[in-house]
C-alpha cells in the first residue's frame, strides 16, 4: 500500500516538474524573435501536447510495470520510442529557430514533429492497458 501511494506521489511530482520545465522552455523560446512568432506558437503547442502525452505515458507505464507482463512491457516500450522521436523532433525545431534557419526549414521540422506526435498518440492509444 505504501509503495503504491509513494508511486502516485512520485508520478504527480514528475508531471508537475515536467510541466514547469516545459513551461519555462516554451516561455524562454517565445521571447526569441517576433519574425518567427507563428513558428514559436506552433512549437509551444506541440511541446504542450507532447508533455500531456508524456504524462499519460508515465501513468500507464506505472500500471504496466506493476503487472510484470513482459508482452505489455514490450508494447509499452515500443510506444515510448515514438514519444522519444517526437521529443527529438521538438529539439530539432527549437535548434532551427535558435540558429536562425530559414522559415521553410523550420516549417519542415514542425510538420515532421506533428506527424510523429500523431504516430506517438496512436501508439499510446493502441496500448491494451491505460
């Protein structure tokens, strides 16, 4: 009982910490330049969606690992890989904005992030335990 209570507390702390870090990263990136305002807005939205999905993954992962079912764990890890791809895409978008890449390059990276976020959401939705 104590372990499950501690697990829930740890998950809540992780979600709050991730939200705080995400908010601060988004806030600092939005002050970077007005010319790319729309791109920064899209990045902020994508990061917010990614953070929400990550929180869902964290909660579901705790449930899956508690079951000690190797098949479910593999399914979960495969879905998590898709989430990691999205996080890498978002880092790539942020890097392109920070380094002053052309708008077309930033837009291409944003589009890739959107596609990978959809794939990660579908992977999460396909998990048999939620």
